[in-house]
C-alpha cells in the first residue's frame, strides 16, 4: 500500500496506472527470479551433484513458493495474530519469493494488494471518529465541575 499513497481511498491520481505498474513489475520480477533459479539449477547440473539433490532443490522451491503464495494471499485479507508464526515464516517466504510475487500480480487484477484490509480499517476508524465527535455537545469549559464525594 505504500506504493499507492492515499490514492486507494478515492481511486484517483493515477490509481489504475499504479495498479497496472505494480502488476507488470511483480510479474517481471517473478519471471526474472524464475530465470535466475533456472540458472542455479543448471549450475547444479553442471556441477554433477546427482539427481537426488537436483530434485530436492526443485521440490524445496516449489513447496516454499506455494506456502509463500498462500501466506501472502492470506495476508491481503486479514492482519496476522500477534502470536502467530508469521515471523518464523519470513525465511520460507524469502525462499519462495516467486510465490509472493505471483500473489501480488494476481491480486492487482482485483484491487491494490491489501486495499480491502486497509479500507475496512479506514472505514472503522472513520465511523469511530464520527461517533466520538458526535457525542460532544456544548462548550466543555462552561460545564459545571463534578462534585467531589
């Protein structure tokens, strides 16, 4: 949401262009990352490390990417609990960065990533402010002081 500033509130000032730019950037980064992983895999093949390690690396990145995709997609809809295991999964999400980038790319077709969560928090805070503001009546300085018991 940092990339969007406050344009997500009213969908103005180039919001659609920013969303398209983020989608293209996330897809480009995912493609570049996949290409770099392919080069790393070819390096393993050149190093003749054996089929077990080669297959293990591919499976590791596939699992890490799928977990990173699921956790990133999940994070767009709700805030993690303070005691959750999100901090423990940072390393796994870094290894599976392609899954996170694909989640960003796909989410850009619906909304700015995390917009629904931020909008719900924004509307809740706006309603709370209106409720607190509406409860105030008159000049507080003109009120009688409270009696001491």
